C-alpha cells in the first residue's frame, strides 16, 4: 500500500474550509502536516480551529520552512498575485504543486508558472472537469454519434453582494487579475472548452454594473467563434440576483446537451430526452461557499494518484492555459472595441 502523502496547505483564506473538509475525507491517502498563511499567527490560529482533525500539523513562518520540511506535495490557495515566488521555491525543491484557479492574473504570468513547474507535477483545481455530469458527457460522446457541434451557449448568472467585493483586493486587477471572468466564470469556460475545442476569436463587452463598486468587471457578454466552425455566446455576471446555476448548452447536429452543475440533459432530435444526475448547489448566490467539497476532493485524490503513477492530472497547468487565453481575448476585445483573436497555447 502506498504511504500517505505529507501535504502542506499554503494559504488559509475563504476557500480553505473546502480543502479542510476534503483533507479529512482523504485521510487514508494524505495527512496535513503544515500550513503557511500570510502570517505565522494566522497559520497558528487556523490550526487551532482544526486541531481535532490535524493535531500534528504545524504553522510555518515562511516558504523556506515549508521547503525544508520536504512535504510530498503542496496545495497553494493564495491570491494569485503572490504565487510566482512561492511556486519557484517549491519547484526548485522538486515538490509537486496543486493550485487553486486561476494559475495567475494574466496569461503571461500563468505561462511563467507553468514553465517554472516544467519538471514537477502541476495541477490546477478546475473541479468542474470532474463533475459526474462532465464525465457522463465525455462517455456519451464516445458511445454516440452526436454529429458536428454547431452552436454553443454559456451562462454564468451569479450574484455577489457588495460585501463580497468590500474585502481589500477582491475584484482588483493587482490582486485577482479581474472580476467575474477570472474569479467565477473561469470554471464554466474551462469546462466548455473541454468539449468545444479552442475558440478562434471573440467580440466582447465587459462592464461594471451599478450593483457593485469595484475595479473590474461584474458583467460580460461575448460572441465566440470556434476553430471547428461553431458559433457561440457567453453571458457571465455576479450582478444577477439571486444567482442561478451556470449552464453550458451544446447544440450538435443530432442532439442538444445541457450541463447544469451535476446534471446532464440530452435532447435528441428524435424527441427523446435523457437526464443523468441532478442539479446541486454551486455557489451561484449570495453565499460563495454554498457548494459541495466532493469535486475538490476528487481533484486532490486524482493529483495524489498522478504523483504515484506519473500520469497527467485531471487539470494540468498546461491544459489550463487555454481558458486564460480566452479570458485575455475577451478583455482585449472589450477594451479595444474590436474582434480579438485567441492566442494559441499548445
């Protein structure tokens, strides 16, 4: 039996609660041996709150302490603007890295991190890829001839209260790299790309609605032209009260399929309808943490397996660059008022 992985958590912000639950559920495969927060006191306070489940974990003062401890892997969930130096230290020590989305704030920064990690396993937590509905669609496409993909609809009609953006740095270019696109819609866009293939060019409008006081966009509307000839549309927002579950609708020649959280609906041209799974909460409304930890847990378990087997993670750093390139093109189109080509990343 493979020994448990010694894991260090770097970052102890809002999303850390999901990782704590996932770590607890994966206690047969891993053990949390330490945390690195923005300050040593923050790390110690975090561990005091979770001492019952992680009694042997310690709080590190700096990344040098983490590297010296030689963990089997590090889970990095810091804001994206502080990651390059952290990842450089981990990669230089040969420590595998599993990282929260986005990789970094810009496509160029994301490329830098992927390059830094060229010789170690690098996984990105794009957990929508491992949803049962997504897996079911992959299987459906293998087993059935749905025909050519002709039209794509992507909706992320979410809501965030102003209090969410009142946290210093949230929704800023300097810390987060943007608003709804890179912080919320990135998951849905990434999942859509797994089925549509690359986007060739975009025409977009990004705005900050009067619902929010923030630096970056809380509303995006875009037209998408795919390399396979399909056309598509995107509407993404955190100004859509009370918030609804995101959807990806793919119109093939022989059927239209809808991915809605953990539910897959197939409307065949014959008139038959198949439904697989059921809709669950995804954090679309006022509580950004109102979602299951099951999918994070699946990504972490997959990454552990990849370390042992040498296989590619469910969402590798290289594969995650595609959604960064799409987001960059959407922002560029809105800024310039022109059609923007999407950079090729592979």
